[in-house]
């Protein structure tokens, strides 16, 4: 027991030294307080900002493979309506629904966003969740930075942005139709239509690739996925393959909105078993769940994850945004079986980009990777090329720009409608505009 305690003490001290070292400064690829590492003192750790033979995707043509795999499936259910949307009908109906039907906690996740003359402005409810509005603020900052630095030109567009980690537009009875919310489609069609009368942009949802390939709905939600912008992923991280620790590694947080038996907790229990400790090094560095009782461990800077040969990705509240960081590291990626996705996940393929596992077979899967180094290193090369080409802040901003252009094309009257929107808009203006249109259509003054 004394030896174990001494080992733990030495490990903690070593981690503190690494975090406090004053060697050459590097930019962290994980933009959170817990993981930012401004100084890493490890001569074997190499951080790259270039990848020979691979260029960043900075034009729509270069980004098209990602758009085809991901944006087009999000747009399909809206195009299948067979008619254009209208801001004065579907968008106003959506805003009325948000204001009068959605519970307060749900509408406090969203922001109403206007991009006009290449400037993004937005409005949220006074009681909106601070972390949701901070995400929208970061999006605006990133957009404006690429407008200034890369001459990016956004379309004039208005949309609803969901700042929560889960989608909001379930497939239920639709409210397509007049500004009153009355539907103009058949009951059969309504059963397969989104309950939001116009698209909402969100960060995550769940996806069934087999259903989509068969021509069915790929998701129970029809939110259009938007890139996460508050975690920059610009660098590639390398560590000598022959020096990597041959264990599956994970450091994650657990939060109140997660299930008490979420994948992170289940895997942590496996890692704590006698057999699990032989092949796993998994830990929870932050626990904010009142039902989860675990001993937390210190966080490990994302750069230092490269010391382990196998990196484990598990869902957070939905799809885990850390997956993009793991793709940038030259370690093999093991992804917990899940149908939760971010905007780019549909371009990733099992066996080509990751190995699947869950808590029931994690030990067996990792043991089965012995002797497969050549295969795993080829996978790593594909992943780093994918991350470098498609997941930079520039490419993410471009993806959003094209998404707005194709979203706007769903509407027949957006340019004309945007001309009416005042500079200092709020939800009240849109609700009043809806009432004005209703009065005009019924003869009520």
C-alpha cells in the first residue's frame, strides 16, 4: 500500500511539473481551462502545423466531399417537402412556437441570428443559458475573424441557433402552413415531417446510416448540424510510436445532464477492475453528477494523450466534441459504439478511421489490437489527414457559410424578408410581424 501511495504521489508531482514547465510555448488544441497546456516539456512530443501533401479545405469545391456526406443529408427532409419554405410563414410559425409552446428551459437554449451585409448579430431571451449564448458569441467572433482575414463572404440570412448539446426538432406532427401554424399538408405527410416548421441549427443529433441509405429518415431530428467553433483544432500531435504506452487511455468529465450510467461511467468501472487495469488507463477528472460517485483523477493535457497508443472516445451529453482532437493525434482511435454525431461524423468509417468498442468488450478489443501496428498506423495517417484538411477553424467557418447558403435556398422570400428586419431586433418584432400578417390575411385591423 505504501509503494502504491508513493507511486501515486510521484505521478501527481510529475504531472504538475509537466503542466508548470517553462520550456518552449505551444498552442493547445483543446480550448478549455482544464486542458490548456501552454508549456509542454517533452522532447519526444512534436506539434505540427503543416502536413506534406495535404492542404486545408478553404474553398467550397475542396470542402464538397464533407458537404456531400453531411450537409446534404441534413437538407434532404426539408427538400422533400416539395415546396419552398417562406420566412413569413414557416419561420414566423417556428418563432411563435418557440415563444408560446416550448417550455422556458428549452427556449432559453436558442438564439435568433441575423447575418446581413456580412455582419452577424443575434438576440437571445434575457434568461438564456450563459454557456449557450457564449457559444453563439464565439461563433460570431470566429465568423468576423475570417471575414477580416480571409475575405469570407456570408449570405444575408436569418436562422435559429440552438446552443445546447442536443437537437430540438423531433419528427412529430408538423406545423407547416400559414403564420397561424395551421398545417397545409396531409396527415400522412405530417407524420414524417419535423415538428419545427423551419430548420434549426444544432451541434449534435443521432443518426441511423442504414435507414438513410434505404431512403428513410436518417434521424428522429431534422436539425441542420452546425460546426462547433469554441474548440480550435489547428495542430497535429505526434509521439514516437515505439514509445507509446500500450493501453487504452481516456480522461473525461461527467456532468449533470448525462445519464448516471453513461458510457464514461461504465468504462471507468471496467478500467478499475483487476483485468481492466492491465489494458486501460481511464479516469474522470471532473464529476458534476449528483448520482455518480467516483474518485476523480487529475486532468492530462491533450498534447500528452499522444503518449498512449490507443485513445478512447466516449459520448458526452451527446456526441463528444473531443473526437476532433483525438483525430489530430498519431494514436489509434477507439470509438464507443453510439449513434450520436456532430456535423462531420458521417464521413468517418468504422475500420478505416476508428475501431468500435463498448464497456462489454473494451478489454478484448484492446487485446486484439496487438500485432496490428501497420494497420493502425495507416488509420492514424488517414485521421490526421482528415483532421488537417477538414477540421480547422477556417474549414469549419466555410462549412457554416455553405450551410447557410443552402439553407437560404430552401426559402423563397428570405432576401425580401431580411430587408424588413430592424437593426435592434428582438423576438417581439417577429411576433408582431406575424400578428400583422394574420390580421392582413383575415381582414382584421
